[in-house]
C-alpha cells in the first residue's frame, strides 16, 4: 500500500499500473480514504493506492498489507491476535470494522507496528478469488539461533515448513526466518549447498560449511 500525499502523484501511479493491469476496486472516494484504488499490475502484483499523510504511517511510504479474502475472509482479527503474541515488539495503531453489509463486524483496516516495521491488515470489502501465496513473503531477521528457533516454532506450530528458512503461518502467509548476517554466511559454495538441505536455518551448520 503506497501512501501518496498528492492526488496527482497517486493518479500518475494508477495510470502506469493500469497499463496491462486489472482494476480490483475503482479509484474513488471511500469511507476510509478520500482517494483510493486497488489494482493488479500486468504481472499480477496487487497494489492499494492510498491518499493520506505519511506521518500517519510513521513516516513509512509503502506499507506491506495483508488482505484476508476468499478462504481467509473474516480471519483478520484472529491474525492480529496471533501477530500480537508472536512479535515481542508489537504496537496496535488503530482498527476500523465494517459497519454494515456482508462484511459487517470484520476488519476494514488495521495498522500496527511489528519489530519496528509498520504493517496493515484487513478483510476484503468485496469477494475476491485469490489467497496468500509464496509470491509475497516477509523476512524476519534474527540476531541468533535462539530467535530463529522462537519464530520458526511459533509460526509453524499450526502452519507449515518449507525450505531454506521459508515457512507459512496458519493463515497461509509466507515468512523467511533468517539470521541477520545471512549474506556473510553464504559466501561459500559449500554454505549455499548446506542451506539447500535445510528447512529451519541452523547458523552453526552454515558457519562450519
């Protein structure tokens, strides 16, 4: 979700994305924003263009945003509780529910900070036919093996493991759990080969490769 403080700049970006793209929600005025549009670009990547003030998003101009829809429709509130428990550094920054209609009581928009990064989450306001997949993932950089173990175990408890530090939580959102110095650890061919054998990353095994 890019935040624009100029409608002209938002319109410019919208028109660029519209070239070969697909409108998911028309560029218009909505209860949550005076000027907003939801669009998939020609590569299928989704963007929510939002007119507002960057000061309201902690100075962060692009906000990674989880949209719960299709099979995950209505799960936003449960996900927020999960992330509040998952991240030791978590701060709620406001939430707005749908006041009426088919989505009444579900989450229209919520903003929060996790480990210093501003994020947003919502239940879709209209039916959608897509779910979370590996095309989008968030990386959690960890200072040591203890942190890697903590996040990996919490996320995969009701989620699923993948390769090379990738995993999914119970809502289908993909995460990469990696050590902060991953680039240094992977300087050798042997270390890269060792990484390919792993699900959860074991720092000591990479360091010894």
